[in-house]
C-alpha cells in the first residue's frame, strides 16, 4: 500500500481492536483484500457470538432495499451495546445515494459497514461528505508491484514469521500484485514451515510453490545487473526448457520495471542510497544495491535503448513482426542485446 493508505489501514484496524468504533464505515476501492480484512475484523470484534443472533444483519447490494437498510440501522440493539449492519457489494445497491439520509445523523448504537468494491464512490456525492463527517472512509487501492515485498514481510511478521528480501521478491515476481493469489501461497508456506522454524526461505518456496531458487526472474535480473553473462545465459536456457513456468511476458515486465526505475536514478542530483530509496519509494535498502550497481554498469543512453528493446521484444513475443521465433529464442536475443 502507499504510505498514506498503509497508515490509514493500520489506524482503522487499531481503533477497531481497541473498540473505538465509528457509526458508519465506507470501505471502497479496487483491492478487495483490505476491505475484507477490516469488515471481518469488525464482525469478530463488535459483538459476541450470542449478541450476533439478534444484532447482526447482512445485506447484499444486488437485491437489498436501501430504505430497509436505513430502517434497520435506526433500530436499537437488543441486549447489547451495539448492532452491526453489513452492506456487502454496495456498488450494486440501487439508489445508493439515499444512504446520505442516514449518514447525516447516524445512530450511535449502530455500526453500519458499507463495502463498495471494484471502484470508488464519487467523492462529490453528499453521502460521501456526510460519512466523512460522522464516520470513517477507507479507500483500498491496488498495491504497486514494488510494494508487494514489504507487504509480504509485514503480513508474515504479524503472524510471528519472517522472510528474507530475496524470497519476498521471488514470490512477487511469481504472483505479481494480485493479493488474492498471494495470500494462499503465504498461508501454504506458513503451514509448510518445519517445527521450531519461523523463517521462510527460498528453498521452502522452491519446494512448496514451485519456483526455482536459482532459475527465476530475480536471479536473471541480478545476473543482468552485474553483467554476469554466464549466469544469465544459464537461466535463459532454463527458461527456454520450461516455458510454461517462465513466460517471457513476466520476465519482460520485471526487467522493464527495473530499467524504468534505473533510468529515473540517472537524473538524481545525488546518487546515494538514501536518494534512491526516497525516489523509488523503497522501504528496504536491500534492493538499493541493485540500482547502485546498475548505475555503474549501464549508461543512461544504454538504459533508454534497453527500454526500447523491451517494448519491441514484448510486442514480438505477442506475434507482432514475428513469424517463427520462439519465446526462448526471443529472450536469448533480448538478453544478449541488453548485456552487449
């Protein structure tokens, strides 16, 4: 998550855990995972299991009546301090804007949670302005791929586990920024940890996820950065023999991200580790070394040429101006052009 989103998520979660509830929550955005986490936390925290029988209602936007939601929210709880009302898939709720009638003056004993996924409510609408005054709004944005390693480390740390930077990057290269696919992989790795060990390693990932610890995009990028031609060719040969597990499109995306960031580093007044971390919004100094090495081994004109080649070969891998070259042949040619 971006820093502001991360701090907002953490602040809301902390308030919920300490029972500092708001009468209305609007959770909206493209990343469903964080919306689900906060909603589940409220479901687990506001009421006891016994209190839920009479004081918890769930509506689904596709078939819910907004007037019934408002009427239900204005009830008093039964033998409990609060009642909890969940409105899921609220992006499908007909006449959503009528919730403003309630949000202007919500019941202090009702906690109304509105899940609006796969988009956001127009912030100019009266209902959004009302919730901003009386409740809490959280916008759940998709993470950028360069934020995923830090998310992986944070997610595991909360569960008493750890992972090194290389292994976190391996998972990122494999899954991308799709958290719905990432979390099951992390859960599988946690279960696979040997008794008495709480650190996920590249060996564990190789065994349980199916990513080679020696032949992956992370290691190929490292070989290219350091201009280790032998290692790069060895990895490319492996990719050529295992094309399903190592699609060229994913490799090009990883390299494009690196060289795009590297090009940005050339224009920095100061090319020290802290400047690079700040510019690229990096939370760990581990990968700064890759950019320091890249600045030494590649010139700005060469990097611009590489970025152009990456675009060209990405198009060729999709059939543009390419009649017979295989993905493996294209990758071999691309890596040769990058490193010479």
